[in-house]
C-alpha cells in the first residue's frame, strides 16, 4: 500500500507555542488545512510545558516561538526533548540572527521558520518532517 504525503500529514499531531494569539491561530489554520491534527495552543512557556507534559507521547511536532516572556523558547527545547525525545521542534520566530538559528538547532530544534511565514514555508517543513 502506498502512503501519500497527505495521508502522512493526517497522522501528525502538532502543538503550537506562541505568545501571539494571532500567529498561533494563523498557524493552526494552515496546519488544519493541511489535515494535520492540532492538539492545542499555549501562549506562555509555563502553559506550554504543562500541556506538553500532559500530552507528551501524543505530540509529533512542537512549533515554538523564541519570545515567550520571562522564559524563552530556546530554554524549552531541552525540556521538551526530555519529556519526549521523539518530538520534532520547529522554531517559529521573527528573529533571523544566524547565531540564534544555529543555537536552536544545536539545542535540538529540527527546523526554523522565519516570521512572517507563508503557507508554502509551513507546508515544506511539515512535508519534510512527515517523511523523516
């Protein structure tokens, strides 16, 4: 039986972490249109970690903003991977600093999407992760 990318995407469970509700809802809409499952949204680091601990093994991908208030997204990467090392972390940030991007990858992020993102950026990354 041949599995299409669309079929693979239907099996992907995504959790969104962004302090901007507008960005989070935009990303959710894009992901739902791709048939991904969005398990939830968190707008703070504390809320994110509580939900990720609760949902741990169900999550395949966490989209993670860097700026989340007192605790930044970079700090959360190792904590997320401690809960479930199989989670693919995708950073989503307006910061285009190459050193920051490299640091996030060093910490365990798989991809980095620069805001403002477009639908094609998100699709490309989700397709890559679906075929990993």
